[in-house]
C-alpha cells in the first residue's frame, strides 16, 4: 500500500537540507554506487528498528528512502520514495504511520558512512536509494524496490501536489535527464 501524499511530504521535507555546490548530482540506482564509493573496512551498516508505536500491531513493512552521499561520505537528504505494508492503514493515521517507519529508516541511514574508492581523487555527491525491510522476509523488497531511481524521481516531480511541496534547490540539481538520455541510448537498436 502506498501513501502518495505522505511520500510527497517526505520528499519535500527531506530535500530541504543545505545544498552543496551548484554542480549536478548524479542519480544512481540502489547498489550503483560501487564504482565510486565503498564501505570503510570492517564497517557494518546500521539497520532500522521497528517503530515502538507499532510494535503491538506488527506488520510486514518496507520503505524505499532516497538519500544523498556527500563528498565526505556522510549521508543526508532522506526522502521516502515508496512504501508498502501488509495491513490496511486508515487514512486518518497514515501520515503518522509512514512517518514512523520513514524516520526509523532515516535514523539508520544517517549512521551510514562511505569512503571513496582509492582511484577516486575528487569524490562527488551522489543521490541513491535504500530499501529497508521491517518484520518480513527478503521477498518483501519487491514491494518497495525502485528499479530505476531517476524515473521514480521524475514521476514524483510530475505530480503537481508533490512538486509544490518539493524543495527545488536540491531536486533540480539531480541529474535526471542525463540518466534518461543514457537509457534511451542503451534502448536504441544497434546498426
């Protein structure tokens, strides 16, 4: 179940953080940072904790959070981009429900640290996504996984209610159109 209104609000709020230099920010799919970024040796990624407010009524939940990897390897600008749960969430409480899971995932992501690969001399920020699972099997990922992050961000940008809530300072710097051109080039038949 996706709560689009809340997703839009989270995207808007998360993109309000201070903006880096005015250059474009590369957008990569989940796992696509491997060419420039790695985890420090022995580092373990923090995992989210099931929100205490919903422990009494556990459900399978997954969320996909967009985030920025800054040139120093820290993470910021968390945005709920997609969500799913195995239970019906009443509209009245849906914003609080999704906020609890998004905040738990963002708290874990805020602890993540990366370092540039040795061959990268000038690390650039990159915007990517992480799929977090709460109380479920790895099969649950399919409900929240975003196969093409640039496409998902373009979809969110095209929705007028989402667009009004977005902070355009960071969002407009995301290299969404270059990703589209690359995909179109790969889809064109070779002669």
